[in-house]
């Protein structure tokens, strides 16, 4: 992000953070947290092969592909 | 003929198509013509699926598919993936992406003979309350083109309100179906979390996101709800239980003896007088119809908005990490010299808009070591207390009611650079997302201050979706609000 963009967002984020910090007013030391509305655990399906995308379909939306694989910028060290 | 067809309800259209009074192709073409005639002003659609829609209509006409909504056109929010159409979620980062698979609800609608007219506009990744955060320009409210249609699903609601489609699909993370419904004078329902599959819904906040119907009548919303709901093994949070009988409830509209809880937290400062007046009238009407009105207090609802704006951005900051410029979507700056990390940063800067950046930064902060307990952890505890408030309230009342939004539709630009003011639009809708129960908005008239639609929200316990349809149908029948849109100015 540019410096101008950061300056603009920083002010807004301070205001938002001040507003959401209101959750700290609630006395909840002994309350268990809720991460999810539906209490589900260990949802499994049977391990049976299903039809899936072909390599061609999977690569169809890739910004760059080569030899049936995603082509990505260098990850380690200097460019080849 | 065409002008008349677009004004029919989904239920009426389906009946006439089944009786062969009119063909599904004629119905689809009438709606495509309507889109062509008015969408330059409304801008509800990001993509119009003319060929796909007509092909599906021909299947219906050939008798290949039947059902209670066969041949009925629908506007699909662009956060749901469907083969043969682009999916952007309102973001530049997905511009031009064609998903290789169908969402479960898209499959179900296809099998039911529903005709998808196209993809509708939305705030980027469903983050917003006005549809102004779309990378593709705002949608306009058909009641007053200088105002917003709400958000994030303003496109689907505006399409339904402007007779471009009798049905729409929205998604609701903090109110994105109900708030646009309220300010466009339409019906919008958020089913129980887990009641409708999220497979193929581009994730914003996975523990809150829920797809649901948009329509002009309560019955139409229920008919669509019945098509899309039900267990899906491809969504691990999908509830494996029978779908509540929402269609019978919407047809009955019987509220005699139903205990209706008015939430005392949702009034007072910040609420437009004209909104409260219409809400109070609707409550009085329900009482006359035999419902028992009780006042209920849900003290932690006052903290729902701040808790939501910690939980949703936290989940979003994780979910949106997948837009890494490697496997699909936008890639910027790949010059064979820059590293993958530099390309990712350039792509995300160019591909995400301001609101998405705000939320990723906020969510990352709330989850970071040292701040986690004070922000995200505390918000999750508040979420527990809000769910308890609901449980306590549902011991005294069968449903809870409130205005859907504190105000009627606001003007384009009015809240764009004031995120907190924008967030307040979802004040009354957020608690049901944190709790997981169903909630819907039904029009209850026009505000006397500005002549704009007011929404009446009905909230119900988890998997008791039929209760909210019953009460919403009673409000609609008593106040005649299924015909409210006839009072909107002609486009």
C-alpha cells in the first residue's frame, strides 16, 4: 500500500478499533468462547473415490500454467 | 404481455408455466427484456446469462424438469459459483474467473427448473452495507436511484424490487440479505446457519455466512427456501435434519396464540421515527390478529456489533489469504524477476478495495499474539452471551421481532468514508448471525419521514425457520405489503 493509503486507513482503523474494544466492557472471565453456531464435531464422510476436476479444469483459471502445472514466480533465491 | 409477466409472483409464474398458459422461454425472455430496459439505471447485474437462461427455460418447456418453481427466473448473487458464468464476488482479484464447479444450491436450483438470469452486484466479498464497495460500481435503489439498495446483496434485492427477477439468492453474514430487503421493500430470509449448504459460496466469515432467498412475497421466499435447503455432505457444517416446513407456514399466516417478543434494545437513539412508527403499527396489528406480545430484554445485543466486527474480520483475514495470485484470479507484477511474495503483495494491493483491506488488517490485528485474548477471544465470549440471551428470550417468546434496520435507505456516498456509520446499518441483524438462528425481513410499509420502505425483522430459534415465515406472512397479509412495490416510482 502507498503511504497516502496507509495514512488514510490508519485513522479509520483507530476509530474502528476504539469502537470494537467495547467488547472488553463485558464481564466474561468465566464464560466459554463460542467459535461456531452449530456444535458439530468430527464430521466425516466415507472414504470413497468421487469424480473430481481434471488437471485441465483445475488449471483453466491459473494466471500461468506450464506442463500441466501451475507456473509461479520464484520462491527461493535468484531467478533461474 | 411481457410487462405483465415480470410483475407476477414466482408462485403465479410457476403455476401459469405448469398450466402451459405461458412458456418458460417467454417468461425468461420477458425478464431478460426488463433487465435490458432498466439495468443501465439500477445496475443490479454484473453478468447477464441470456443463453444459459433460455436453454434452461427450454428444458422446462420440454417437460424435462418440473417442480413448484420450474421456469421461474432468478438473480444469483455473484458470491455463489456456477459453471458457465464468471464469479467475481464484487472484487477485481477474481475478475474474469470462471469457476469450474457448481455450488450445491446452484445444482439444486437447476434440478428444480429455476432459470438463472445472471449474477448480481455486491459489496466486495460481501463486506459492506450499501453495495458501494463493489469493484464494479454501485447498485441503485429502485425506490430512489440516488440511494443505496443496502448491502452486501444490494444487487439481488434491487433486481427483485425492479421486476428484473421475481426471485434472488443472497448471502447473509451480518445482515446482507435482510438489510437490502428492508430498504428495497422486498422480502429476504437468512435460514438457520447450516440449513442451506455453503458449498460453492465464496467464503467471507465461515462461521456466519449463510445463503438464502430474496423475493417480493413471503410465499415466494419460502418456496425458494425449500428448494435450496437440506443436508449436504460436501459442507461439514450442514445440519443433517429435515428441512422445516416453511411453505406451509408461509401459506398459513396464522398467529393466534403465538408469543411475539419485542426486543427492548432495538429502539431509541439512532432509530428513525418513521421506521419505529411502522414497526409499532405492525406489532399492534399482530396483537389484533391474536398474537401475544411480550417485551424481552437481550442485554448483550448491545455488544453484538463490536463482537461481530472482530469475529467476521478475523475469519475473513484467514479466508482471504487464498487470493495469492498463484492458482486463479489476478496476478500483478510477474516479470520473472520479482519473487512470489512480491507478486502476492502487488496483486493483493491492486486486487482488493479499501473495505477488504480494512477488514484484513483489523482481523489480523485481532488475532495477533498479545491482542488475541482482548479482542478475538473476548468477542467469542460475548458471542456465547448473545446466544444465551436468545435462549432466555425464546423461553418467553416463540419469535423475536425488531425493525430490520434503524433507518430507511441512505444516500449513495453518505457513509462511504465513515466505516462505523456504515456498520450501524446492521445493528439489528447481526445478533442472529452470531447465534445461528434464522431471521427474515418483510416490508411493513413506508416511512412517513421520507416515503421509503421499512423492514420488519422476525427472528426464530435454530431450525425453527417455519415460525418466522408464519409471522412474516401474517404481517404481509394484514398490511398488504406484498403489493408495496406498486407504490415505487416507475423506472
